[in-house]
């Protein structure tokens, strides 16, 4: 795709339990790319999944179907790109039925609302196509394909993790991503509910996984330990809140794989060790919950930071960055800052899943990686960075 001096991208993210749509404007400048966030909308499903203690894929799929069209209208209005279509010019959405036939609820909403609006002034549609929950990913992909066909726009498929890597550069409303020669090689610690990876990025299109978790992701371990302690889902923020009042030396938890020479992680042994400790304590009180939270968090953060340090010493990157939901953890941010004073930490508004980060990643992919409206794009729940 040719990228004009000013490129506007509509980005869609539905890989897990957040339905998100953003509209970004990117301008290539001498010192890098200047991004303006024209709209950034998220509809969180946390309350819906909380009673189940985790994300239920089919519920997520149902909610994405419900949320996408209203979110699109809100995003277009927020960006100033919303224009009602005069009745006589209403385009037909009939041809889009095959694309949306597996999402009947979404199709109904699409057919009701989309003919009423004019094609907005955007240059491309971007969508997360993996990794994530496939039923959830498919809804976003099919919606994006339908929009791309309706408005005759290229479609840019984005790896969700490329979005988390970009999030470290983002600031609310407007920000710069510096020229490649000032950033790369970039070492990113990605820590979320589904991933724990150390990634070395050579340029916006090429990544190498230096190490990854062999079992649970860091966020998953926070969520599971929180559940053992009787704390609500999602557990990460709960653990860090209780840890503030606890003693991080009260319990000695293991630092799995810290002494192994590679850059991989493992959190399941740490989680099990918390479970065994709790079995030894028949009666729990607030102090025990706080102390276990603090001691567990200390062990998890210790491993994350030390492995990042090891990767740094081995690969000498120009920049170190953090991304993913667990990047909201204050202890992790503090320790990384202490170890790497110039580390790029994402704003807390962009640590969790959002579509703006997908839009930023899409911009850098847009010159080489896009599909025409007619082509098929498939969800890939196990998509890897490459
Ligand atoms: O990136 P994200 O929003 O979704 C995935 O792609 O997985 O990450 C969600 C994860 C959850 O496991 C949540 O418990 C964790 O991020 N999390 C935290 C904190 N805030 C969110 N973990 C530790 N400390 C936090 N403050
Ligand atoms: Zn994520």
C-alpha cells in the first residue's frame, strides 16, 4: 500500500475480552512518525467474565458482535469523521452477507447502521488476527473484512503482540515514534494474561523471540494466585493492591528458571508453591493475604527483571521497552526503571488491550503487509512473532 504523507487508519481489536476500535492519523516527519489518536474506544467485558474467574470464549464472541457497530459509530463521531449518508446514496450491504454469515447478530447491526453513514476519510482498516481466542478474533476479522469491502479499503492484519510492542511509544492523544535508527534493536518484555516473552526487534517488520514462558504466562500466574487467595478476577491489579500492605519477605517463594542460562520463563512452579504454602495455613486473614501477595509479586518481578537484564547483556539493544497488561504493575515498572533508566514504559492507559496500539503497528506494516478486500484473512489463535 502506498502511504501518503498523512495516513488515517481505523483499527479493530477483539482478541480477548475487550472490544476496541481506534482511529489514528500518522504523519511521516523528519524526526520520525507523528501519530494523533483521533478516537480510542474500548468496551470492556471484565464484569461479564468475572463470575467465571476467567474469559469465556463464546461469551466474548457474543459481546464483540454486540459491541462493534456501536463502538464504530462512537469512534467515527469522536474523530469528526462521521457523516450521515443521504438516503439516495445509501450503499448496499447485501454483498457483505457471506462475510458476516457466522456472526448473525453483528450482520443485523451492520445492515441496520452502515448504510446510513458515508465512507469516512480513512486510508486503511487494520485488525488483530492473532494470537488470542479464535472465536473472538474471527468476529473482529470478519467485521474488518466487511468494512474493507464496503469502503474499498486495504486491510492490514496485525499480530496482537506487535501492538503491545508499539504501546511503549504511545502517549494520550499525540506522540512520536522516532526514526528506526534511533530505536532498533529494541528489546521488549511482553507480559500479559496470555504471553510472557522477551522479543528482540530489528525493525518494525522483523522480530525474534529470545525467550518465552514454558507454562503459565505472568498475568495468568497473578490471576491464579489471586483466585487461591479469594481475590476477584482479574487478579493482577488485586495482588499488586494487597502487596502494598504486605511484607515481601514474609514467605520465601522460588524464582523458577532464574539460574538456567536461557531466557525462558516458568511460572507454574511458583504458583504451585503458593498453593502448598496456603495448604499449610488453615486460617487466612488479611495480613496473610497481603504478605503472600507481596512475596509472590516480589518473586515474579524478580525473575522478569533479571531475565530482561540477562537478555540486555547478551544482545546489547539500543532500547528496552515493556508491554502487555502486567506492564501496569508498579513494582515491575519501578524495578525496570532502576535497572534500565531509559526504559520505555507504556502509559497505564495503553498497557491493557486497546485498538490504538494495533493502529500504530499497522502503520509500520502498511507499506508491505496488507490484503485486498476480496482476499481471505484467517484468525490464528497461536500466531507467533517472526
Ligand atoms: O494484555 P492484557 O490486557 O490481555 C492479554 O492480552 O492477556 O493482560 C491482562 C493481564 C491479566 O492477567 C491481568 O491480571 C494482568 O494483565 N494485570 C496485572 C496488573 N494489571 C493487569 N498484573 C499484575 N499487576 C497489575 N497491576
Ligand atoms: Zn494483550
